[in-house]
DNA sequence: CATAATAGTTATAAGGCATATCTGTTATTG
DNA sequence: CAATAACAGATATGCCTTATAACTATTATG
């Protein structure tokens, strides 16, 4: 009974029974933790989740257009612009003109970009191994599979 | 081959193999979908995820203080103020003075608040059943359990 | 060719979240 | 017990994420 002290009004422990009945509640709580840890993990590389994700997709899809990238990231084009701006300014990627379509840019990672991504990605893998340390591979696979099966509903 | 059209540069389908190796990536994608659907679900009640959550916790913990609520929701006190303001303005909750501690407020849901929450919560349950329709109860339990086992790491 | 559609951009706004700071109030402690 | 620390709530402020509207330049279409 360390510091029982002065319990203001009702319970010391807040009852969240109603919310715990919802899967989405657990998803949010878990993701908050993962996200916070990921932010710390990426900080040494001066990357945020969004810039890391964009860089990952550009590295894995050389020549990608901004519209494709925005679509893949599930964000709107205007919001992607500043992300691509930042990666370009840091010379991690280049915006090349597409000869066959002068409206579009072909995004490609530079050598520095690929190198930084390699290091950042290794850190992210370590971060995940740390966070999911007490979760065996089978459970981890089940978790991943269950999550990836959640899909948008068709609007009948 | 419906609309193959004019494939700008590289693939039609963006390769996110690297990202798919991370559980957090699947968590974010899945949560985005759940969150978007939840927003639509709560709209008829003029609730957002945060106001719904706050209301749920106040209904389930009558007399809760704002500090306790903020801590339970994992947000900072200043951000809770506006949420509680909104619920109070809509007369879904009341801020009662705590006689034993004149600094604190005891939050309690009004009858209208409890009624609205009842309806909203039923809608949220329906929303989850819809989203997780193709997931059997065992998988759903495994998912919930795996998610709730993700914990903040001790900073050795 | 006129019009629509597309790629990228700019401007703008709203929501979510954090920090610093302030006012009262309560707790601690020398 | 008076001085100080700690706490509850509130205000101000700023950053990040995301969305929409509207603009330019270019390409596609009827």
C-alpha cells in the first residue's frame, strides 16, 4: 500500500470495460504505443513515420509518380507535396521529369536515400522486435493476418 | 483488361513489401479503416471518437475527475478541457464541484448523456460487427489479446 | 478543336496532441 | 504555522496530420 494517499472521488483505476469490448479501442491503444516508439526510433535519422513510409515506397518503386505514392500512402496529393519536398531537399530522392508525360514526376531514391533507408529500416525492425518480444511468431503472424483482412466495406 | 490506359512509369500496383514486413504498418492501415468507419458511425450522434470515448468513461465512472479521465484516455489535461466543455455544453455531462477538494470537478453523465451513449454504443457495436464480419470469434479474441499485450517498454 | 481529366502545387482550415504558464487549492515541511 | 511544493483545471500557443478548394500546365477525348 505505497501511496494510497487521498483518492479524490471514485476509483483509483478507471473502468474502461465498455470500451474494451471494442476491437478498435485495443487497436488505438496499441497503435499509440507503437507509434510513439517508432517516432523515437526514427528520430536519429531525422525521419517521421510519413517520411519514412514515403522513402520506403520510393526505394521499393523507382520512378513512382507522386499521385501513385499518395494513393499508396492513403493521403491526399497536396499533403504529399511537402513530404516529397522534404525528402528532395535532403537529397534522399530526386524528382525527374517524365519524358512521356511532362506533368508528372518520376520519384527515385538517391544513393544517400537508399543508404539512409537501409539504416532506418534496420532500426525499425529492431523496434518491432523489441515491442513484440513476448509475442511468438505464430501469434505475430495471426495478428498481422487479422489486421490485413480488415477491409473497407462496399457501400451497397 | 479494363482500363490499362497509359501506365505512367512503373508498376500499376505499388510494391509495399518492405513495409508489409512491419506489424505497425498493418496496424496503421487497419486502424485507418476502422477509424474512418467509426467517424461515420458516430456522426449521427454528433460525437467524435474522442467525445465518444470520454462519454463512455464518464458513464462508466461517475464522479471521475478530469485528470483521471485525461490519464485514462492517454491525452494531456489541456486537451481534455475542450472535450469536457463540449460534452457539458451539450448537457450530456455535468461538472460538479467536489466538496472535499475544491480544485477538482466530479464528472457525471446526465440522463441525456447516458441515453445518447447507449444509442451510440449500440451503433459502435454494429459497426464492429460489420467490419469484423468475416472474422470468427476466436480470431477476434486472439487479435484483441495480442493487441492488448503490446506494452510500453521500460526505459532501462 | 473545345472540353474534360490529370499531375502537381498553393492556400487554407480543422482536428489531435504537446508544452509552457497561469490561477486557485491542497499538501508538505522546516 | 508560514513558506513552499504539488496538484486540478484552464488558457495560450504551436506543430503535425489531414482534408478541400482552386490554380497552372499538360494530356486525353468527344
